[in-house]
C-alpha cells in the first residue's frame, strides 16, 4: 500500500503523524509526506519520500495578513485562523500537491486535522482518506469557520464541499485520550483511537546524551519557539530558586541573556521529547498537543501557560483531569509559574492523576494496530 500523508509545515503538525508513518513503513507499506519544502530537514532524516507543495509558514502568514488586514499571530480569531489553514494553504498548495500525488499514485491519504489540502487531493483522485486529530476536538466555531472558507475552493473544482463538522474523510484517527477530550465534539466518522507518544528521534539519530540524575526533582521547561510569553529567561530564573534540577529547550533563542548561574540549568536547543521526559517530575509548557500528550503518556504532571485558544483548551482539560495546573493569560508571571511548580511537586494528587492518565493512554491502540486496521480496510 502507498500512503500519502499531508500536514501543515509546522513540526507540531508533523511529529504526531510520525508513529503511524513509521508503523506503516515497518509493515511494508510505502509512505510519503506532502508539505512545504521547508519541512525537508524534519522529513529527510526519517527516510520518507518528501513531495514539496505549498508555501512556508512565514509566507502563508504574510499572505493571510495581507488578505485579512489582521496579524494572525497577534489576533488569531477563528476567521483569520481559517484563512490560514483552509484558504491560503489550499490556494497556494493544492495544484502542486495534486500534481505530486497523481505522479505518486497513493492508495490512502492521511491528513492532520487542520490540513484541507489532503482531503481535496483524496477527493480528486477518488482515494480513501483518514484525518488524524492531533489535538482535542476543535471548538464548533473554529470548525465552521474553516469549513466555510474551504467550501468554495472545493466547489469550484466540482468536489463535495466540507460540512460544518469538519474535519472529514472516512476515518478519524484520534490521538486524544478520553479524559482530555471535549464531550460531544467529535465528527461523525469511523473513529480509530491511536495511542499518543512522546516524540522519539529517527533511528540512528539519538540527539544527545541524557541528562544525569542528581536525586532532586527534575523540572522540564519546554516552551513553543513560536510563542514566547512569558519569557523563558525570567521563568528559569524564578524556577532556579526552587530545590530542583532544571532542563529547558531553547530552540533558536539566544541564552546568554538568561542571567542564570553557570550550570544551574541544562539548556538544549532540541532533544526528542521521549529523551527529555526521562526522570522528569513536572513539565512546564504552552499547551501544545505534543507536550500535553507526550507528558501525559509518561505520567508526568504539568504546569501549562497557554498562549492561544487551542492551548488554553488543552490546559483546561488537563487541569480538569487533575493532572496539572493551567495558568490563564494575565496570570502567567514567572513567580506564578514557580509557585505552580512548587504546588505540583508538593501535592501528590497531581502525579497520581497523571499516572491515571498514563494508564488510560497505555490502553489505547498502538500505531502498529491502527496501521493494520487501515491497511485491512483499504485492501
């Protein structure tokens, strides 16, 4: 079987697809990714075929801002976000993706749930398709906005227009554990639960040596490199007052202005989450699905400082499950982050709830099981 996977050109939208892609390949299927050329550095080390199509994130954001007169990063309203995912990307990627897909001849299309190019390609080629929900179910207003922006672009190609219950396809591959899901929000598709996993590096690319244990609680700070509020340096300085070991991902941020004592924190630009989470007692993150689901899969409680609505949604669900503390916008000072971490470390109920969530995730079907089900259904 030949499987074509589609994702927006962001690592947070690519990495959740990897376990299923690796499982499909391990079972003898051929897998390719369709996304912007800028994703080559993430795809090529994995050994998958890369079919470049569409603009970079930066180019897409610039076009959204030009069309809407709004800053999609500063004011991510449902309408502006829909223009990014279902408007600009379809306009600038669909023809290129179709050409590449026709030449590649897939038997199955799998798209992450904010990608509207993959379902369009699948419909044109009359190929069965699955959508992978990489977050808890989106709010109805976000789904409606994206479907309405995508609709005329499908109709002008003579395709069935997406309804307001987008995402759409035959199967919904759902990474969200039940305890973090929003009730009654899933589309009416054949659902295939898939166990989320913290990202593991490609075979032969271990990244770096693991951090040495000291016996003190280890706190991992893993903020998005797109959103940096609160600033990483002040948060680390505030956390450094606690009797903990600190590990932080810095991305491309300069670290010389952090003002930390030498050796007070292990600063890494990138390391696979599966390695970073070893021995961690608390994770501090923005609420992206990779960090949320990855930490939950390891049974690690979190302090979440969300920067946008989708991250707030995940933060609130994690707090409702008892497995972390959500700090809403306006209550995210470095001091409040440190206080929340101290509370999670002091109150065992957070770790106990995180362990229950870990056990729930462990009971979900593995990537290999889902790959087998998809292959059997397509054959």
